[in-house]
C-alpha cells in the first residue's frame, strides 16, 4: 500500500506541472495575439511556424516567472530571428 501512495503522489505532482504549463500557455498565446493584433489561432500557427512554440514549451517554467510583456517580447524576437515579419 505504501508504494501505491508514493506513486499516486508522483502522479499528482506531474498533473500539477502539466496543469501549470497548460494554464501559462493558454494565457500567454492570447497575450501575444493581442500585442500583435492577431487572432489567437493565427498567433498559435505563427509561433509554431517560426520556432517560438518549441521555445515556449521547453522554457515555460522560466518564462512564467517573467513579466508577461517580456515573455511576449522574447517570443517575438525568436520569431523574428527565424524569419517572422510581424
């Protein structure tokens, strides 16, 4: 029974991290869209096309502690460096 409880606690921790990641990403993508006057779906495809989506998924844990203005700026700069025009 003790092993089950330890496993259950690890699963809950993973669920919390996943939940936090989803919450942050669903917050920051609309912020990016709003900053650059895009539809949310267009912002998602733009971020994905120019590499910022990968960066966001890899570094969300650090980015969520930054000011949202700076996070949006980081995403813009990554897109720009990879050929984005906005």
